[in-house]
C-alpha cells in the first residue's frame, strides 16, 4: 500500500486502545466515533485492546456503544483473555487455577478449559491475577500460598494505577507488587507493554502488519515497539508533546497526531520526520525552530513531528524559536504545543 494512502489503510488491522483514545471514562473522545466508522468504511479490520481485566468483552462492547462506537465481542481483546491464554498454554487441560480478580476473569478461566478456584486449600497449578475492587488481604494470602508452592503465576497487567473520578487509585500492578514482595517471584505478564495482548488482538484479526493506536507511551507504544508493530500516538489522553520529545527508543511511535482524524490523512503526512514548513536545527543543547518557505499557516502538529525526528536523532529536547523574522510563527506553534 502506498504511503499516500490514508493511514487507516497502510496496515492490515487497527488495534485501538480505549481509555484516552476512543473515550475518556464515560465520555467519548471528540471525533473518535466518526474516525473509527470511516476506517471501517475503507475496509479496515478493527480491534479494541484494553489492559482492563475486570470486564468481559460484552461489557466493553456496551461501553463502546454508549460512546457511539458500535462493536462486536470478537472485536474486543482484553488482558484477561491474554492472561488466561498465557496460563492455559502452560497447564494441562482441566488444571486448577486460582483466580485473583472478577467473576468475568473466572469465566475466562473456565472457558479456556481450566478449573477456576478461589482458595489454595488444594493443589493449585496456576494463579491468574487481574484487577478487582474487592481484592483484599485474604485474597492475596491465598494467592501467596499457591505461588510459593510453585504455581505458575500470570498477571493480566502491571498497571500501577487506575484512573478514577477522584484521581489515581491502586491498579492491578500495585497488588502484583505486593505478591512479588511476599513471594520473591515474578509473574508472566500478558498486558501492554508486554506483547501477549497485542499479539492476541492481531491474531484475532488475522493481521500480520497491524497499527497500534494509543495515548500512553509506556504501555501502548512500548508494547507496539516490543511486538515489532507500527504505532500511532494521539494527544487525546495522557501523553504530551514534551514527553514525546523525551521518549526513549523503546517508546517512540512511527506516527504522531492530535487525534484519530489522522487515520484519514496520508500516512506520509502523519509520520514522524522533517517537514517543509519548518527548519529545526540543533544548536548546542537547544533545538532552534524557524518557519519554512511554504505558503499558508504552518500547523503545530507538523512541527511536533519534525521536532520528534530531530530530538530522537540528536538527544536534544530543549526547544526555542529561532532568530529573525520567522520567530513569530515558530513561537506561536510552540505555544500551541505547550513547548514555549
């Protein structure tokens, strides 16, 4: 597929992160539903990929419908599914697996041909751990006994925090850390930034060249890099322009955009790289920016892609407008990006 084709068509599947990319909590990200619909109209295979292990795919489908994004259960890939598959691949059929998580996670265990239990009173072959608000010391104690006795331990994800209306709360990773401290063991991890969840999603779409789309460098983009998948970072959630400039090699997307409308643009336009509208020069420990010779207003996002290219090549992340008549456009674009 030509790089002049829309970004949604240069890969054979689109793997969307959810919170911060398609919706924010219960609210839709503006324009996201339309962008997904247009990608579908062009024939894109779509998967919705979430580190959240507490909800069944049907619940995710209902949430998506509420924000205007129709989906089916087979288009949803969760870290619970990936975690259970990771565990089932290592245990005999019918083996006992202790569940630390919701009933939805226990149902995934049973569907995989394993026997879900909640205590370690009998021999337990495996432990699968996902987030559940009800997880407390007695639950962790049962898991601790099973893990110390040699059970295979799989964590659905290691997200240390969980965003909520009142702020950041302990996530599954915080509970995983407690068991790691108590057992001296390290779990296998299914969710982003590890690769099993993304590979599960790609496999379900029969994809060999997917595009991972997300708003977090440390999970979405790092997972794509680790899985050798193309990636698009959008600014609708967590990541900021400053964080993009500072990203290490393991967290660098190939494409950067303000939002999912970038899926309608030519891939070459959205790709990180130099742009004719801007001159970016490394001078000492500062990137100096001046406007190019192109006619018409210069777009801040084209500057951000050019800055990422320069920062990642040179290791320089401080940015200033250049000297002379082009200071005004450069200063305005940097201010729009929060880099002034």
